[in-house]
């Protein structure tokens, strides 16, 4: 069982068609049947109060979520082979 299945994140992927920056908010909205604008507003409000945390979570989500074509942007195997 993968870590994404354990955290119930296996259906979230980046949505490049509705993306503003990397497609994280649009992908979360698509996976949970929410408007991407609502997710973006929540992210902006969170960023006003917790800027560093919000940016860190956004970047981690961008690195860990799949593209819509099913590829990982970054994997542990790539990191270990590059060292």
C-alpha cells in the first residue's frame, strides 16, 4: 500500500488545464468536487496568516502529486541515484 493510499491522496493530481501557478489548488478542487477558486481563496487566506507554512505545503504538494499524465515530478529513487 503506497503512502498516497494511506493518506487518501491517491486521487489528487495536478490540473494543468485550470492552473494558475502549478495546478495544486485546481487539482485539490477537482479531486474533492470543489471549485478551484474556492481552494485558491482558502490558500490565499491561509497564506496571509501562515505564509511560510502555506508556501512550504504548496511546494511539497507540487513535488509529490502526480501530473495529470501520471508521472511523478520527483521521486525518492531519483534523489538517491543523483547522490
